[in-house]
C-alpha cells in the first residue's frame, strides 16, 4: 500500500530500535495527490483495527495497517479542524488538540488513545537553555515521571537525559513492559529523550529501557524517580508529590528568622532501619509514620533539637547504610512511601524537632540499574578510572565538571529542601571530593590544569551548591564531613570559602578519643590533646561529632573504648560527654551512645534498649538528656560557639592533676558559665577556681551525681565567692572536683 515511510524505518519501529520515532509516528505533513495533507501514524501492536477521530467534528477516518505487527497510518486529505501544516521536520503544529486515535483490540474492545507523538514537549526553550548551562535548579519538575493532563487526557510525561543512547523506551505496568509501544523521542541538542504516555498513573512501576551506545539493551531506574520498589526490586514508581498537606508553616517561618549560628543544636544521628525494630515487619523496619511519633517522643525526652538521618535515599544494599545511593530523588521504600516521609518531617517540625539528612554527592555505586555507564558511556562519572572510580569504596565518582551532572546534583539538594522541607544537608566525604589524590598512590591520579592536587571542578560545585542552597532556603544549614586542614570550609564563598554553615571537627574528635583511651595515670603527659583544639576552634564553624563512624569497623562502642574498671568506664564516658557538651561547637551523637551501649553498631541490630534495665545505663541516658537541656537553656553554652568571645581559659596549665577549668560566655546579659573538669579518679577538694564576678555560683550540673550512677561528690547547691582573686580573676570559689567528673557553675 502506498506510504512515504520506508520499510526499513517500519522495521526499526517494530523492533523498538528507531532512534527518533517521532520522525515517523504522530502527525506529519505529506504530499498527497499534489496537495499538502496530514498523515497520522501509530504503532499499535495490540490493535486489529484503528481510526483517527476528529475531536471537533467527530469524523472517523480508518487507519490502514501497513505491517501486521501493528503499524497503522491514515492520510487525512481533508483538513482536521484547526490543524496547522507547519512545525519542525514537516510535523503538524497544534494537531495534539484536534484528534484522537481509537483502536479495536483482539477482544473487540474499543479503546480511545491520546497520540503521545502529537503532544508537545514539556520542556520549553528556556528549560533547554538552562539545562545546557547547568543552571536548571528545579529540573526535577521536567525530567523523570511528571504527572500531566493533555486535552483532558491524564497521563505521565517521561523524560531522561541519555545523550549517547541509540534508542530509549519507556516500559512499565501501563504497557505490559513492552517497550515497542512507547519509544521516546529525542529532543534536539540536549540529549533528552521524552514521551507522554496517556493513561499511565500514580502507583505504576516503570523503567527506561535503553539501547545503549554499545548496542546493548539495558533497563535503568529513573535517575529522577520520586519513588522505587523495595529492594532487591529496582523499578521506579510513578508518584504525585503534591498530595501531602503540610502543617509545619510555623516551623518553616521561624526557621527563616532564626540564626542557626547562635541557636542551640544538639543533633541525634539516627539510622532509621535499626533505631527501633517492629515485630512482624520486613526486616523489622518501622514505617515513617510510626518512626515519626516514636522519634519525636524520644527527642523530647532527651532534649535533642535535631535528628540527622543516615542517607534515606534509595539504595540497593542495606549494608551500605544508604551511602551507596541509586535513587537520589527517592526516599527509601523500606519505611514507606514519599508521602509517609513527608509526614515524618512534618510531624517532627510540628513538635519542634529539625530534620537533617546525609547527602552523598561524592560517589555512587556500580549497580547495573543505576547511574553507572548510564547510556553505555561514562555519563555521570569520569571515563578515566583515575578520576572516575573510588579505590577504597568500589564506587564511581561524579564528573563535577560536566554541566548536566552538576545540575543534577545541585537540583537534587534543592529537591529535598523544596519537596520535603528538610532543614539541613550533611555532605558526606567532602575530603574525597577536594583532593584528586585522595587515597591514591603516586601515578594513580591526574593533576589539575595547574599541576596541583586540588579538584577545581569539585570545589566550584561545592561553592555553587552552598550559594544556591543558602540563597533559596534561608535558615537551612549545610555541614561538611571534612577531615583535612582545607581552609575556609565554613566561610562564605565571597571570602573564598566553600560556603558550608558548619564543618565537622574531626581533629577534636580524634584527639579527644585518643586522650580518653589512655589510663588516667598517663593523661598528665597528654594535656595538649585536649587544649590543642582551642587553638583553631574559631577558624571554622565547627560541629563536634561522635558519629556512627566511631563505633563501627572494629573500633568498638564508645564505652568499650574507655579505660579502667566498670565504674571508671561509665565515669569516663560521662566525663567525655560533659567535656564535649561544654566545648565550643554544635553537638552530634550517634544513637546508642546515649545508652552506654557495649556492642559496636551494626545495621541489623541497632541500639540495645534492654540495657536501660540497669541503673548505670539509665544514668548515662539521663546525663545526656540533662546536658542537652543545659545547653538549650543557657545562652553562654550556644550563642557564641564560633567566636573567641564565647570562651576563656581559666586554668589549662595544671597537667600534673589533669584538670581543666574554662568559662563559656554568651551575648550581653547572658549569665557566664564556669566548667571544671577532672580527668583522673582522684578527688580534688577545695580546688580554687578564679571567677570574673562576686556572688553565688550555682552548681547546675555534676557528672558524678548519683542520678547518673556517680559517687555524688560535688558542690550542691553551689559556692559563694570568698573575696580572694585567683587565676588572674578578681574573685574565686573553692570547688570539690569529683573523680573523673565535670561540674558546671552558673553565676546566679
């Protein structure tokens, strides 16, 4: 039968290998009997007959079946009302609003279809320009699976960036996973494949099936999929992110007005999969809604201001704790749906708890269904393994110099702040991003253009990320896990810094734990392990972390790292926490640490809550709760965490007795706080401590209290000044320093 489509093109359409099906399918202007007419073509493998229906007049034109596999064509020699014979590549403009296709299947059912190839692209010229520049910060409104209605026909618009693929099909529940039915069209110049699928709906599973650059068919998870199947299944799920009705308006408004630098921040680091278990559930995983209520109640009891979640993005291997992410735009289905996670954040906000998530832009896993070699080429990663593979983790490293990759990551960060109201992003493994030779031998890395080891493209990416986040979402915080002496990590980008709100103080953590590992009799030789941190404490906005990394991989739990007999182990742990909570900087503690847990953490077991049957462990828990409360209630312990004006040594030279005494100060009007630390089990009675003012200094905390399992050696209710100066101060008090203990005094 006469047609202007070649047999070879029809053959490639039938096999799903046509790289640009829109060049054949859909409405096209053709020369028909000396006049310009419109050809409507469709591939309908389930149809035995088909018609083109004029929406305005209702006229039905039969389509000829040009191939028994289901290729149909109708030549509309009379105009369809309102059509414009124009457009790119001989396509017909405005035809999408003027006709529908009706098909009869083998069962005789009549089915109306919106022709997906007659639907205009969801991406505007401006979208395409921004993508090319790497500045389309809300690209998650365009790519992926976008719910869309065209001419009263509901469906889903699918779009994916795969510039080197030969063909892309959309497969899913809506087409019986037969990709020939929905072969995407390639948009010119930007490498995006797109197709509107009428009738696709929320809850259906889908993937992109790519004929990659090497000629291999491979199924890929949507890089911007909003939800995913429960691992080990890997399909993406069509999701509507507009259905949750947020009730955290007051929190969001206050967040913009509050300065996080001067506010208390006591962070409880949590792995949702193991924090609490539920009987009868898959792997014991609780759902987000249940977790929201339990975690809120616990944070209130413990006086934590924020929770920080180990990565909740979808990941195939639970043993990676989420740090090997595949679904960057999908909260893990282990605990429920995206709407359930929205409820989680909303609930915590309504009850005054902030939510920070770990974000992993440094690397991604090699799983075949993920980002690795996405279109058969090194698309998201560097092609050279010296730049594109991480030698320690067996993962791929993002190509931060590629506009589209940088766009993907910045947009992903903004996505969580926008769609899920997240309050902060802790960026994992920043050090590995900053240095080209990170964990590499000589000859195993490529210097930058100036011959140096700095990753200039990653530095530019981090600066852009921080600039855009703080500009678009005032009050949101970013924190860098950065373990080197890189300058200005938490300094503004306009001053040459990386722009983070906070930097994890890994030096403080390492020095402090090294000191506490030592028997008290030896500590007098290592006083500088504690005092050194105050030399650089105000060069960055530091957060003090005792994170999950300190209680895994054979390190043991925190209490098992403490020296001495059983009593001394508990006393040392209370001493460590008390020293940490009174040291300048925001605080972070990983779950289980507040219990004095003996076993090191693993993702299957989580905290040993049964330990709370013992007074000693309940004492540790109460100690942490009270330390949080004291920091929250006393401006001197949080207002000037990042300024030398907020800290003053009173006595840092008594290494012989392993004693430290220091003062914390807040802004004008804040009562000063004096902290006395005794790092030995020897009681120091009537120890003179210089103070800045005369009056009554109330003991507001004593880590040796019997309420915490201590010996109750202290100074209750406090001490009056004695009219004598000491330590260069005009006044002083005599203090009994408890064994392996900390006492905190406030001027009343």
